[in-house]
């Protein structure tokens, strides 16, 4: 039985949940007798999300694997690259030997968003409903497709972290269905919806048009769904919430807004945003811009420092090279020229570029974005971003200089930075994203 409200375990600030506390929650949330002879599919994130997914997976496996008919794993890739068997083992925190012994019956699947053969249409959100959900920004039919694998099981269990997010406002819950294991139509639509609203006006906000669309699409997937939402803090687990994708996410989102937003009293003219190794291309490394744009001063420069990144995006390289990185209005005011490109890719391009204007054929960015990566300077110029040689950058030159207008973020991409008194373009003067 799914609880009417989310079951929860949380740790005081500065502390982490221990495995015993997590196991106690798992025992309460998923008693083995409820799973006897049932087929269970776990949906988990790929390696671009920080969370002890393995702790939950192994605890759940210990608890219900002896009684279930099957227990398999589907990786919610969205449009990210497929994971190898070894990479999935790392995501689940199991060794190769354990894979061949304790977990040998568990099958691994990668989602394939662009393969019609693995997708099933579950309905269409009408233009009238899209108009209402989007606050009048769009009025169009949106087909809803999901990986048909979810219908081969008696229960789908989502396991994943919750963070501020540039598209959904706060990630988690039904977002692991859409775009996690969803099809291209819904993915492209709500990514562009978020881009039209703009990243600073969406990110960190629980209530927004994109989340309403995601939850509406989730309601159309008529399977038994359960969810473990994880909130990480300081490298440990600050909270676990178990319930429906909606009620577990709602509770986890409140804790995320408390733990994952850093407030600054003034903007910074130079931000060095360091991408961790889990972002292996700019497609995911763009989060180093999304989470820091709200504290970047007008006319300033944000540097994405990632010496390990040499690729813009394997899946969407051609589209990005064709359209380039630009502000929202560059695309909207030339819509006939760009409307046939995948909207989700254009959303990425405008979110990385940031706020700006486009008037009389001239684009004026509010601030500059520079790549300090292994992407060559001519490629950076081609896609309309700045370039710095990553070998020329010394982190010490940016450290401990916040009073001078420099901000160094050693691990960017998950914590959201906002101003205590944000400007209008970021939701001021009364910013709803502030807890």
C-alpha cells in the first residue's frame, strides 16, 4: 500500500542519515509481504546526479528480492548517453563480483528516447489543457510517450535525488518519467516552455508551469508507481522520502530548498564555475551556468572550468553547431528560422547563454559565458561562446576574493546560488524561490 503522505527520515543540518535509519524506512515503506511474486522495475538516474542510489538499491534488494518474481533496473537517461554495464554497477555501488553473484538476476536497461520501438503513447495533453497549464504561453497538443518497459511490471519504483533544476524548478518525482524515460515530444515541449519562462524565473521554484506539465504527463502513465526521493547535503544523505512520485517529491522539494540554495548579498563580476567529472560534455556541464546565473553581475563573465570536457554534446552536436548558443529572444524573434529544430536543444542553448535581448538584428547578452575546456577556440566561436585556455587558469587566483567580486565554486552544477535581494529578471523583489 502506498502511504497517503510521504514517509520520511531526515537528519539535522550538518549530520547525515545512517544506513540503519534508511533501512528502517525501507522496511516500513516496502514490507516484503506486499511484493510476493510481483514484478518490480526500478527507475534510477544516470551518473550525472549525486546521490547514494546504491544504498537504497541494495537495501531494497535485500528486503524484497527473495520474494519477488523479478527485480530489474531501467536507467532514466532522458537524452543522455547510454551507460555501460560497468557504469551501471558503479551507479548502484556494486562490484563486478557482486554483479555476478548477489545481483545476477537483476537485468539492466538503458532508456532510448529516440527509438520509437521502445516507446508507447499513453495519451495527448490537449491544446486547451496546455494553455491552462502553461499560463497561456502555449496552446498546442502534446503527445505523451513513455518507455513501454514500464508496462511489463506490477510496480515501478523511482529512486533518485532532488535538487534545484533549470527546467522543472526542483528535480525528482515524475521528472524521472519525463524526461527520464519519456519520448521526444513531451521532452522538447516542456524544455522549451522552461526556456521561454527563463532559467532564473524557474530554477528553485516548486510551483511552476513545467512541473504542472510533468505531473500531468505522469498521471497518464497508468501503472502502480512508488518513489524514493533523496536529498543529499555535504556529501551525505540529509533526507529520504517515500511515497507517490507526487507526495514524496513535495516533501523532498521543501528540504531541497532549505539545503541546496546558497544566498549571496551581492552579484559577482567574475564567476569560476568548476564542473565535476560526472559532467563529461557541455550538455550536462551547462548546469555550471544554470545554477550560478542568478548571482552573475550585469556585464560580468561566467567561466565554465572543465579541463576534462572535450565535447559539446555527442547526441545533439549537429543541431547545436547549426543554431549556436543565444538568448531566448534571439530564437523567438526569428521563430520561422528556428522552429523546426528540436526545442529541447534550443532550450539548452539559451539556458547556457543566459538572459539577453535581440533588437534590430543585434544580440546583447546580459553577461558573458566562457568555456575553459578542451573544446577548441574555433569551435567555441562557432557556437557563440567565449574561450579560455584551461591550462592558464589557477584556482588560487579566484579563491577568497568574494569581496572583490570574484566567486569560485569548486563543484558547480547542483547547489543553486541566488541573491538575497534579486533583480527583477530573477524574480525580485519578492523571490518565491527563497525558503
